[in-house]
C-alpha cells in the first residue's frame, strides 16, 4: 500500500526513549471517560425502575451490558494508546486523524444508552470509524497492524448484526465480538509492536486518575437538586475519601518508576507481552471496579441515611474488590510487590454490603475504614522492608 507523502511520515528508526503523553492524548482520554460516565448510568439503570414504555432490566443484565460495551471499547482505547506510542501526534495530519477517532468514541458514547434498544448500528458505525483511523495511522509505524485489522473488522460486523436483533439474541454477537477481540492477541502475537515503556506507564496512570475523577462526577449527578444537609455532606466527604484511597492504592510508593524500569529492561517482544497482560487485561477489573463504585456512590448520595437496595449495596462493595483484584493482576504481570493485606481487604469488602442494607452511609464508611487500614498497614510495611534491605 502506497501512502501519500504528506501522510506517510514514519517515526524515526531510533525513536526518542523519553516520549511523554501529549496534551492531545489527555484530550482523547476525556472523551473516553465520557463513555465511562455513560456506562455508570447504564449500570445504575439496572437498580432503578424503568421509564414508562421501556422494558425492565435487572442488575445482572445491566452488568452484562456494561461488560460487553466496555470490553469492545477498551480494546480500541488500548489500540490508540499503542498507536500513539509508535506514531506520536506531532504532525497536523496525525492530529486531525486522532480527532476523527475521538469523534468515533463520542458517537459510541452517545449510543450507549440505546445500544441494546435499537441503537446498536450507530455504535457499530462509530466503532468502524475508530478502526479505520487506527489502522491508517498505525500503518505508518508497522506492517504488523495488518494482522489485527481482520479481527477488528469482524468484531465490528458482529456488533452491527446485533443492532438488528432483539434482546436476548443480540447478546450473542456481542459476546462473540468480545471473545474475538480479547482472544486475538494469542493469534496475532506480539512481534512487530515495539512499545516505549515510559509512555505506556504514564498514559495508564493518567487514565486511572481521570477515571477516578468520574466517581466524583457521579457524586455530583447523584446530589443534583438535593439540599446540602449533614447527611449529604458526610456522604460526599466519604465518597471523596474512598476515591482517594483507591488512588493511593495504585500510586503509592515508587511503583510507577519500578514498572517503567522493569519494562525498559525487557526485550521488545517480552515487553509488549507484559504490557498486554498488565495494562490491557490487568486494568479491565480496575476500571470496571470504578464504574461499579461510581454507580454505588450515585445511589448512596441520593439518600445517604436510607437502606440501599441489595443490588446497589453489592455493586458498591464488589467495585472495591474488582479494583483491588485488577491491582493484584497488574502488579503480578510486572513483578511488582503486592501485600497480602490488599487481598484480605478485597475478600472482606463484599461483607460491607450488609451494612448498606441498613444505611448506604454505613457501607460507605466501612469501605473507607477498610481501605484506610490497608493503606496504614502498607505504610508501616514499607519502612520495615526498606530496613531489611
């Protein structure tokens, strides 16, 4: 394939090792986080009575919808992270094409509420736009992208077919698309996708911060039109503490620098495989955990001293478990230290749902106490480990 000269600007043979995240990538992330907000609303819909004229959707079905939509979107988000790691958006043509890809994400995000009620075709069109831009830009860096394109196009076709089917039959093409995308690395291989470690580590760290900020947005949405009384104020502070604890669990210590050094010291193919395991697969439960926590916070804020529905109480607590489980997998892939106390808290967190059946504020407080105790234990463990070294 012969590309126009204005477009075929390949990266230098020896790319700069200190590539950092660009402001355009941060802009891209803000659009992606809008999709996370939409997924939170989709999850919350399973905890509420449906609007007039709409079919009832239980929490199990809404959770399945969130997993399917997030799964295919996360695949392409990761694809753009890898793309901009290899083809930095330093030229006007590249920037325009990345903005076009952002438009595809926006179309998909707007289609999320109706994706399983007749809006699936619009979602597929946005996804196709993402894939075309991604493939065209990545072709500037490596021919290995040719191995990826058939999987992406096949998944898009399956999503488009699902748009013409009624539930529950529409779930079958969605599940097939998700399995196809998530399983494709085992057939594609990692040869030809050399990635720069510093950029990958920084990009995902910034994403986690922005997505955690989405939980604060859920707080604002849940508190809309409510008077600021003592209960709402306490619930808001606890929600902020919960998000801060999750942030601390990910960013404590020198883990980012250690991850960067580990990846940089690994040969390229092995490094790509580690990035796939830690930053693609490992971040899936973390981000889904934030979606669940955000949905639970939204339900608590509305009526903080009232009992939560069992579904809302479970979603809030399990969100913390998912986040810590993803943190475990992420660290395991990068051979970073992982304290057992995190595992204890991950297992204990669902028990906090029992308190939520009495009052949402009580469950929120218990989760914060568990996470603060975990962070204190980690803080006391770190000096001891340093002394032993």
